[in-house]
C-alpha cells in the first residue's frame, strides 16, 4: 500500500535527519519536497496547499528548532497533520442505531467494488451479531444480480430475489417489507453503477434514497483511480449527501491521492477500507494508523487485531494439545503455518511491523516469504501421513517422490528437512529447559 509514497517520504526525512544543525531554511526545503511528494501521489492541489500551510505553521518556528530533536519534531507534525487530514479524532463508525430494518445504501461507479463490498459488509455485520439481507438493486445488468447472489452464497447470507427489469425503488421497498416480516435487521442495497455519472442514474439513486431513507449512504471509491475517485465522490455527495466513503483496492499499488484527499474534499469520513478481493478483506479505517503506515512507521495495533481475529482460542488450545501429544512434527508444523497464513499474506503482515517494510524492500530479490511458504506447504502435503509424523523415514527415493509430487527439487526437500530438524532440536532444548531455564538462557 502506498509504497512509492512511503519511500519518497522516507528520503525527504532522511535528508532532514542528516543535517547537523537544522535551520529554518532546512525545514522549509523539506516541506517543499513534501509538497511535491504529495502532488506526485495525485493528492488534490488545494488539499496539498492547505496541508503544507498547516504543517509549516506548526513546524517552522523556534519551538521546533530549539527542541533537542528538531527533525523528529517535524516528522511528528507531518504525521499528526496526515492523521487530521484523513479524519483523525472524528467519529467514523457506521451509525445503524434506528428501528430495524435499517438500510445501508452503497453507490459508486461500475467496477469500484460495490458488489464485493456489499458482501464484505454483510459478513462484517453478521460477525457483529446483526442479521443482514443483501438487495440487488442494479436491474440493468443481469450479471450484477447474479454476482451478488454468488457473493451471498459464498458467505451464506440471503439475497433478496430480484429479476432484471424490475423497478429498483419497488425492489428496495419490497425487500424492506420482506426484511420486516422475516427478522432481517439490516438491508444492504447494491445500487447500479455506470461508467460515468449520468442524470438517469442519479435520479434513480435519489428516488431510492427518498423512499428507503437509508441510515448510511456509502460512496464506494476505487483508490486506484486517484483524483477521479475524489471528483466523482464530490458529485455523488452533492446529490445524495453521502454519510461516508469506502475506499477499495488499498491492497494494490494506489498512489495515495484518493485516500489523502477524499475526506478533505467531500467533508465526509472514510469509514471502511477494502484490502483485497476476498470477502473478509474489509477493515475499519483508522486515520492515525494509516498516517503511521504511510510514513513507514508500521502499524502494530492492526497487527495485534489481525492475530486476535485470525487465531481463535479453541484452535489454539487444540494445537497446544496436539503439540503435547504428537510433538513438533512436520504435520503440526504445517498446521501452524496455515494458522499464521489466515492473517493475510506474509508481506502484508510484515509491513505492519515498524521498519520491516523498508527491510523487505532491501531484501529485494530475496524469495518472497509467501512463495517460500507455498513451497514448504506443497512439500509437506506431498508426504504421506506417516512421513509427516516421522521425517526420519525419508530416504532418497521418498525424497525424490516428494519433490516430483510437489513440483520442487530434491534440494528443496533437503533444505526444508534440514531447517525443520534444526527447529525441532531447538524446540526440544527449550522444552527441557522449561521456563526457568529459558530465562537463564536469555541472561535474566
Ligand atoms: P462493482 O461494479 O462496483 O460492483 O464492482 P465489483 O464488486 O464487481 O468489483 C470490481 C473488481 O474489483 C472485482 O474484480 C473485485 O474483485 C475487485 N475488488 C473489489 N474490492 C477490492 C479490493 O479491496 N481489493 C482488490 N484487490 N480488488 C477488489
């Protein structure tokens, strides 16, 4: 996410830290560069101007220059202002407190990620103990109705039965009636999108709004489209008075323009962000954490949350028991790897650790951790159960078979076994030592 933006900020700040003594001119130079970095990231011109003005007001002055760590102070001001720019301190939670069924209307251009986001949102709300109903209100493209049905099936959430050609307002009203009778407390309306804004579409969205009075009207914006997303958001907001924005495709290589400008231009908060095509890849937007990430400072809070949601307690307890019973063998090792993988790609996890993003970049052509993990999994999966539980029986011909079965080489298999036996020895040592011994090992 925003890799090139992060890299450029990093080089501006490196220069700033490199000065023996900072002068006011040094700071002004750095802020001029910050201005360019933001413009290159496709941030709205006026937003950049106001941003740099606020940072300058706080960062250029005796207070900063006299402090012990002036460069650090400037960076802190930039971080704080980035957070404010994206809405830090404002309430950006979904407001669904009304007599059910409440409606959430998703709108935006075709391809922005509306249908996918409807599914993601339904899944998220169900986790929060709500009972959502998906409503396909895009009657022009039969494929759109089918797509929502497919999404609904994948996550086991009902989709209101709609036929192409029906009136979208009538569909939404009937769906509300149906929800009322059948105990669904939240309607998620997947409205039609077009390639461009047109009067007919806008008229239809206004009629849906007037009839359903949605508690939330979320504009779905494709972060990859930068400034365009912001312009379109503004038009939708003028017509519909949206309540918030969902930024999608932040997992891609968006430059950052949409994320950094959309709140300032529309005055509406980003409430959620799409971080992947999978239906569980929807996250609450935290402006402060995003600012940290953009500046390459990691995001440990999100990392902890990810770990907590990916690894459930029962599974962890189960794993502990198996380790006790079976010991650390290739099978338990593989299952542990799979549990970690549920948190997302290794690269995305590592990036949440302060400083690790940069280290990853430096590693450059090192085998990507995810690829390496896939290979390890493929090798272990090509073994028989007996082999997984006791790797000592793996002779030459077995290794050959496993390499062929997993599309790897015998060297790969050997390397994995070597690493695994080392890890196993280490585990045994640690178990023998017990907690007391461990402490003495670490010199405490
Ligand atoms: P709609 O036309 O607005 O309903 O858009 P869709 O929901 O059909 O999404 C368009 C494409 O974007 C699909 O291929 C989705 O898988 C993809 N997409 C949606 N959200 C995300 C996201 O957060 N990250 C990524 N990488 N792809 C996404």
